[in-house]
């Protein structure tokens, strides 16, 4: 018994030691403010306490939220998941919620590590029961500022004192700088700024005495916020816990001015982020990498001794907190909005790199209700800090054009943030930027695929928008058990396999090493991780669907004659492998159904029809019956596609009407509403045609140039799936573009 007792004692002491070594975490969250702070170079901000925190820690120059409205933004950093993955795609006060109440989050994950958890201020994520804080004080939003900065500090002191020797996580959610922009509350600021002392934020584009009054009081809110932060840091210092406490300060999203909160412009998504972690951070550092609030939870878990305990899309920030200036980091950052409630419903996505920014509107040239809430006084939910007609008498032409674009957005917008940081000049139609645009479109689609974004599916978009617009009267707020339908339909959609955004199409399987259009060729393509597999479908004399490229069997088998003149039994008697290599002797011509049984459900199936309407209808029926409609598409002529869609309306189509690379071919593909096109050529890729197709949401296949330079050229130009015969040789080139084999 003695060894066992000693072992138990060892476990107890180890547990106590680990608890003592764990880092406390203080998260300070402000409302509705971007990086308008002194430490970020703002000329009007009076924020000495936050400036000091930046001096003592690390300031992130390019920090972003995934969604620029309160509830979705908070759900993101609490769960570590983007809105499309966690479900909180609108305001909690409008009954938007997480898909699952058991979604792992910072509270449940740290409590499992013996942390004590506390919240001061509002939560604003549904359901609140998903976040079982041990302590919750001042649960209201406090937008009228009835509770003072001292009240928040007092509650923080109480929580820290009651935590004893346990490590703790405390989130303090302050009300400033949310509307109304309260000029002075509880004596703060001592000397408020006036309209004569400020100018509007540069990305607003509008200036008037009324606007300047709003802006002045916004800065007064920020000064009061800074006072609150100072009190909290003083409490932490007096508690004796400062040296073992990780402090993170963030704004939950940008300010509520025109082209800010609720949009996907920089003024909405870019936030302040300051981190002080004693012993870890290099004091006074400034990092320029693209970071997200999704990176906070992995960092907190690392602080709690649980690094890597759960798979998350964000990244642990620790490599950016020290002296290392050459840290491999992400290239792209993503944004998203639904408008947050029915009165402002409009769906947009964004993606940016260190220089360029793309905005995508899934329902282009329709009314953007978010923009109207800032620019149209007749809007039922007009924002007081927006622009009234009386404010807009002397708008610059670039501002007027930008506002018109915001009110009725095109499919894509493109901005050069280096030369145009306030996003006034749209370059989406500039031929000189076509390659950049196509690259960002491909990156956006890849990002959406990675997070399994339901808004990739037009059917989900239309259903969501229709329900939102039907409830613009907000009557649901009085319905006790009301539940948005997306909370059920989106998880069901997300349960489907994730399809590749781009990659390699194995032409007739791995045909350079295996008999084309056969099961061995398909299995090898699957083993090598092809993102798409192409094969040819024909009808036999007795109406079976078989896979064969040529009209006759002569070239690839030991038989003779036309496929259409032979029965399935006659075709099955042929050897389809020996002509390539004796080791494949006995390989048979597969039926379409036999091939489908081999294919995984997470790769595209490029069904090249060798025939007309009859082949199209028969193939479409099998696809629907076998549950492959999400991945299999018909590469067909217009007539065959039309016949197939008449039989199976949801069948996916790749236009093969006039293989080539002309603009006419691209325009016809868009007109027929095909999901794919196959371009044909060698040498330079027709960037203008590819750009037009990508703008319309058409995926681009390309045949035939599988040289390394050809593949690189195709992906750089925006091609999604080059067709290749030698898949094994093409895989390393794909990896250069971040395209990993499908597992």
C-alpha cells in the first residue's frame, strides 16, 4: 500500500504545483471602437492607461474580428469559432444563437482545468447557459452608464479576492464606446472634448457640425473607457496577481459610424488588440501580422496548460509575443456579416492579405439594408451617428461613389489598402488587378470551404434572406418559443462532406500509370488525394451506363466495335487493362454505379457525357438516386444539360458546349447558370474570361497544360481545377499553392 499512497501524494502535489504555475487571464473588452487610441497614433484620443499597457506589452497593428456586431463577435472569441461554424450569426437580442448549447468554449474548457471563471458586464450570446461562469456581476449592457467605472473595478477586486489560490479567468465587458455616445458620466472625462476639437474618422467620408459632435462624444467615451481600464489594472496590481496574469484588451468591433459597425469595411473589422503577459511578452513590441480574435482562445488554453486540447481554426499568439521577428503566419484574414437582424439583413464576406482586400456580396445589386441604416433617415432603424441629408452637402465625388456602391453593392469590390486604406476606389473591374482579384476570390472560397460556410450554397442564402425579410416587423421578439430555421437547416447542411475549393482533376483517373476510366485508375487517384476525378460516361446497347472515353473499345481493350453497339455483358467480357500493362490484365470496364461505389463523397466527380440528352438524363438519375448530387456534375453540351436538368433540376452542370477560352463561351456558361466550365488551351490563360467567370461564381476547369509552369500559371490566373494525366507529378506543384491532397 505504501507505494500506492506515495503515488497518490505525488499526483496531489503535481496537481497543486500545476495550478500554482498556471496563468490567470484578464480579458478587457470595450464596445464599438476600432483602434482610435493614442498608442495607435490617433490624434484626438486621450488614452494614457491603454497606451501604458501597450508600452508594457505587445500591440497588434492588424487585428480583426470575424463579424463586426456584438453578439457574433463575442461568440467568436469565446468559442474560438467563426460565426458560420458556431451559429451566432446575428444579435442575441434578436434570438440568434449558437447551433449547439454544448459548444466548447473558454468557460467550459478552462473550468475543466480547475480555473475559476468570472464575467463582469453583459454576455450577449445565446444560450447563456452555454457559458457557466462561476461569477457574473453587472449583467446588463449598461449603455446608459448607470454603473460607474469604479463599480466594474470593485467587482473585479471582489472576484480576484474570492478566487484564493485557484487560477482564474475574468472577462470585464465595459459599455464604452457604445451608442449613445455619452459626453460625461460619473465625472468622466473630467474635461470632455468638443466638436471644435476633433475631425471625423477618415473612413467616414462625411463632415458636419452634427457629425463632429457625435465624434467628439465618441472620443469622450474612449477617454472614460481608458479610465475604466486604469482602475482595473490598478486592482490587478494591488491584488498581487499582476506578475502571473495574462492581460488582453480588445474592442469587440469598429465604431458605429457610416461604413463601420455591421459592415465588412476596415472601419468595422479592424480593432485594437494589446497583450501583456509577464515573462512572455517583449515590452513595447508592435506586430504587423494579420491576427484575429479567433486566436485568443488558443492562446488562453496555452496559458491554462491546455494547448492543443481542442482543434480550433485560430492560432496561439505566443510566437508573436517575443523577440522572433520571422514567424510563419497566416496570409489571409476573413470577415462576414448578415446585417445582424432582419431590419438590416444583407450578406457579405471579405478576405484581405497584407495589401489587398476583396468584398463579396452573395446577392449583388440588391438593397443593402445595413448601408441604408446609416445613410437613409427614412430607414426604420436609422443610426443617429449615421449621415443625414443635411450632413452631406459637400461630399467628395469618391465618397458619393463609395456610398452608392455600399447601398447597392456589386458582386465583388477590390481595394488596394496600401494606397487606399479607407477603401474609396474599387479596382474590381480594373484589368491590371484581375489576377489579384481572382487570387482573393479563390482564397475566399477556400476559406469558406474550410469553415464549411452554409452561405456557400445559394439555396441557404435565399432561404435565410427570405425568412429575415419576412420578419422585418420584429414580431418574433414577442414569441416566447420562436426559433430561426437556420439553427436547424444549417447544421444539417454542415454535416455534408466539405468539397474542395480548388485542386487537381485526375483526368480519367490516374491514367498515366493505370488503365484510364477503370477502378484501378480511380483508386490510385483517390490514394494520391485528387480533389476532382474526371471520367467519361456512355450508354451501352442495352441501356447501361459504362465508363469509356472513345466511341469504340478498340484503343483501350482487347475487343472491337462501338460501345453503343455492344451489350453490358459483351463489354464486361473485355480486358481493359492489358493494353497499358500486363500487370493490369483482367481489369474490366466499370459501370457508372460500380465507380460511384468506389468514390469518396468529398471529391468532385466530373462526369463527361459521351452522348446527348439520353446519356444526360440517365446519368443525372443515377446521381440523384445514389445521393451524389452534392459532388457529381455533368460535363455536357447545352442540349444534354437542359435535358438532364428537366429530369433532375438540382443537377450540377459543367458547360462543354464549345471548349475553348473565348469570352463568348464564358458568357454563354454564365447565361445557362452552369456551376462549372471547362476551358481548353495551352500557354497563357485567358485572365479576362476567368475573371468574368469567377465574378459570376463559376468554377473553372482547364485542359490541357500540366507542365509545372503551366499549372502555376493556371492557379495564379484563377483556374480552380487543372486536368492532369500524371497526378503524382502534379501534387507537389499544388502544394506550392497550399493545396493539400484530399484525405
